[in-house]
C-alpha cells in the first residue's frame, strides 16, 4: 500500500477521540484507487500519510486530503451506521 515511507519524528503525534496521543511508525505516500458512480477508476497518490501498524482501522484525514486536492469546498465524507459516502 505504501509507495515510500520514512521514519516518523517523535514530534509528529496524533490525538484520538479518547485523547490518547499516538506516534506514527512512519510517514509516506499511499496510492488509493476507487470507482465512481459510473465505474470509472480514479487513482491518487496521498502524501504525508501517517502509518500506525497497531491501528485496527484505516484513518484518512479529510481536511489534509482536501488540502492535497486543493479543494476547500467539496472534499468530504458522510458516515452513517452501515456505510460512508466519500465526495
């Protein structure tokens, strides 16, 4: 999944919803691909991704992703009980 990765600085920390501070094992670039509503595949290289090997879930920072897309107004995600919609 990671194209490249470097060691993370101990100064790079992420706070979770419970207030726990986590230090990533690395920071790198990930290639993500998805199909849109008309089955067209889109691929994007997401930079500065924090790697947490012990995390039970994959987390994507929507604000950081919007910044990489240079899209302040429309990049987002709506999460419901059984599904999420990324736009």
